[in-house]
């Protein structure tokens, strides 16, 4: 289903925007839909989608180039965090990080309080205050969430893919056995 939305290999070769990447961009694993490349793409996308608040897609694309994961899947997987999910994700990351580090969370902390400093950092002093205050638990929580999300994304994709293939084979086997007069392959059917 996804292959019809992906660009052709010739279109990729002719692209002026991708020419600077050289021969690495023509690696088939970056564009084909197979279990390993898709799983790597999901893991990379989930990691960068949960770890960094800006430039997620370019970061995931570069990591996907290095790890030979599917580029399109990596880019789409970063969308786990978007303007609608930033506040709840960062709030959960802060609470998680605060619990791991052992810092006390203010009782009146809201998701907006956690997200606001990310948008407002404009000086090194303000950044340092943010990191030593709310930032440290937030960064620890984001790292934990990113690593966990990448692992779950990778292994979940692998499992989903295997289940789909097993179901497809089971369905094909049932169809072969349901046809009258057809001897199923196997040790007894090969006389």
C-alpha cells in the first residue's frame, strides 16, 4: 500500500535536492518497503520525534541514512510529536524525569508550564536556568521516552510484520486446502 506513495528510483536519482548526498541516497534499503528497513525507520523516527522538539524530520532522515532505515517511514514516524501532542508528551517526560532523578514536582505544574520554556529560550543564562530547574528532569524524561519509543517501535514493527506474513501464509494454505482435487504439498502429497 505504501509503495504507491513513494517516489520512483529514477525520480530520486534525478532530484537536484538530493544530489548532494551522493551515492548513499541510492541505497535500496532507504526506499524499499521491507521488514528490517521499515523497522529501522520507525525506530529512528520515534526516537527523534520524542527526543528533540525541532528539526525532527531532518535529524531522522540523516540518522536513517546512516542506519539504512526507510527514509519516508522515519520522516512520518517523527509525527508522533506534533503541535497537538507536545504539551502532554513534555509534561509526561518532565514527570517521568523528575521521578527518575528524584526531584519534587510542583503541585500546580501544568503541561503549558513545561512546554513554554522550550519556546522562550533566547539567551544562555535563561537556558542555564531552564536546564537546572525544569529542564534537567524534562531532558531525562525525553531521553527515556525516546529510547523506549524507539525500542518499542522497532520490535513492534518486527512483530506486526511477522504476524501479517504468518496470517497471509495461513490464508493461502487454507485456500489451497479448500480447493477440491488439489493435493496439498508435503511428504504425503508427493507421490
